[in-house]
């Protein structure tokens, strides 16, 4: 069983600390068996203060990090003030040295500062909460900071933006490990969106619409029922009763992506679902998911996931 060890440091933020346990502990296999074991540790195994008005007690000290397949560092108040290794919590560098080579390391929100100060992000892409991204970039110029995304997956090191982006990243890891069907089951159980693209904008600045304003949600629901059809921007705009320009502007404000980007992502998710859960030939999967041809679907799937439809099906039909 895959072991996830969550590290709680002084002044840890309770929400961020709870996310990995909630998401990974909910993931179940076909026989309802747990797919992950989640344990929480502190540096010394003792209670640790949170950013709220209470402390937490745990059963494990930092030695648990040596047993992890995935290490998650939850955000703590004050992490954004970290400027280098000298300002890390005492004992943290020694604790991180226990992490085995090849172990997946994940930061939630401003825990990115911890990984950067520990030298774990040198030369790598990363993200953090948009509010602190500019300062982060000044402090750690060797890290390729991208403040416009929800999370960054760089293989064995993954970083997320603030708060709920940690949910997106943990769901992404479940999807990466066990496929979209398991991840969607987790999302339904936790009543959270099953998928938000890591490349989606962190911060979509928009006013609360007037009660009489017409949004794009009905059109998105309409499009989801017609993904096999050759939908164009003009079709979406016509359904919404807007000009293409107005529809595109509203869509970007509400979703953080262009209509074309969103439509492609929904088709990829549908194709993944069909590859995992049906025996349909790849040509039929391409038709039903709206890509038209197997070649087109192969191109989009490889660009998004780095694998062919046949490889994806072989991998995830075996584990789901």
C-alpha cells in the first residue's frame, strides 16, 4: 500500500493539514480496499501549535518520513517569511534528509517556501499562493515560478497554490496513480469538483454577477451532453444567446480558460473515462469523446498525459 506521510510544522494551517488525509484516505480499490495509508508526523513526535486556537497531537515523529512513498508538507503561518535555509524551523533539514531518494514530495500552498529554502526546487518549475509569488521569485531566482496555475507536477516534486488548490493536487495524484474513475469517486465522496486543470488560473477576478445576468453555466452543461458533436464557439455562443466575443469574455471570467481549452479538457476527461471503463475500440472512443479520429485523440492525449490511448488503457484498466 502506498504510504503518505504528512509533515505538520509549528503553526500549521488546519485546512491544509487535513486535505491529504481526507483525499487519500477516501481512495478505494475495486474490492473497497484502501489504496493509501496516511500518517501525520511532527519533527519530534510531540504536539504542535496550529494557526488556529488549538494544538494537535500526533503519533509519529520525523522518522516516519523515511517510510514514505509520498511526503506532503502542509502550509503553516509564517512560511512566506522564510528567506533561506537559516530561517527554516530547527531540525527540518535533518528531517528532510531522511526522505528516501525517489520519494514523491508535495507542498501545499506556501510550503513551497520550505522546499525552495531546502534546495529541493533548484532549477525546477513550481507554484505557490499568488499573493506571495512575486516575493518568492525574488528570494529564489533559481526556481521557475509560475504564479498563474493551481499546481505544478514535475514528476517527483509537486507544488500547489493556496488552500483548495491542495485538494486539486491531491486528486491529481490519485488520478495519476489510479485513474480518473477512482479520482472521480473520491471527489464525489468529498463533494468537491472532480477535476480542475493544474494550468487553470489561480485567481479569477470578477464581480458578483447581477441577478439578471446570464452566465455560461447552462451552456457548459448543454455542451457536456454533446461532446461527441463537432461543437464550435459559434454553437456555444448561440446557445447562450450572446455574441462570440461576449460569450468568450464571460466564459473566461467564470472558468479561467477559453471555451476551446475547456472543451478540449472535457473531451480528454471523457476519453479517459471511456478508455478506463469500456472495451470500445480506440476509434469509437475518439468519436464519442468528440475528437473525430483516433489520430486526433492520440495527439491530444499525448500532449496532456504523455501517453498513447492504448498505453493509458493498459495501465489504468489494470489498476481500477
